């Protein structure tokens, strides 16, 4: 048992583990943000669950993108529209589509069974979070392996600046 605890601790201390922890924290922020807005829109304002989940997802995607890109994956500067922003939002709205289908079914179920408003809102909220949870692991893999992959060539070479001088001889024996 102690051996497995140390193994998990070591994995979480690795760069990959740190990304996972930061991704998890960013997910908590996103979930809390979306749930707050879902409850406001669905529970307090009384908008339909589909409208409420759509707006809640759109609002929560903004801090989710920023936290994941800049904090969890350590990217700086502006995000590339087609390589990062559009795929991130597409994944967010893939989750939204799945969650919307689920909350629509939950809302219909609650209405069919004449649940009280508070119970219906609770059911819609739990189903909303659970639906996004299903895609959580897949999104980590996609972010880590495809979306926020560091381009080490661009990270180390600045093509608009003067040549970099090093104390290392080049292949011809001259110093750069």
C-alpha cells in the first residue's frame, strides 16, 4: 500500500502529473462557474434547461480555456485560432451537446413525474455535471497530446531577432 501511495505521489510530482493537477483545478473552476450560471438561469430565472446549459457552458469555457492554456500547459502569448481556440471550443460544445441532451431528458423526466421546482433544478444540475464528467478524461488526453503541445522549435528560436551567440562551436569549428 505504501509503495503505491509513493508511486502516485511521484507521478503527481512529475511534469505530466502537475498538468493533470492543474487541469483538475481548472476543471473545478469551470464546473463551479457553469453550475452557478446553470442554477441562476434554470433555477432562478426559470429558463429552459437547454438554454440555461448552453449559456452556462459558453460562460464557463472562457476561464477554462485561459486556465488550461496558460496555467496547466504553460502556454504564453495569444492562442492560435485554428490550432487551439476553435478545437477547444469545439470540445467544450461537444460536451455541451452531450450534456444538453442529458439535461433535456432529465428535465422532461422531472416534469413528467411532477417534481418540485427545486428537485427538478437539482436533478438538471447533477445530470449536467455528470455528463461533462464523462468527457473529462478524454479532454485531458486531447489537450495534452494534440491541442496544447509545445512546439519546442518555436519556443527556442526567435526568427525575428538577431543571431544568438553561443560559446559552442558549430560544425565548422566556428563559434556562433
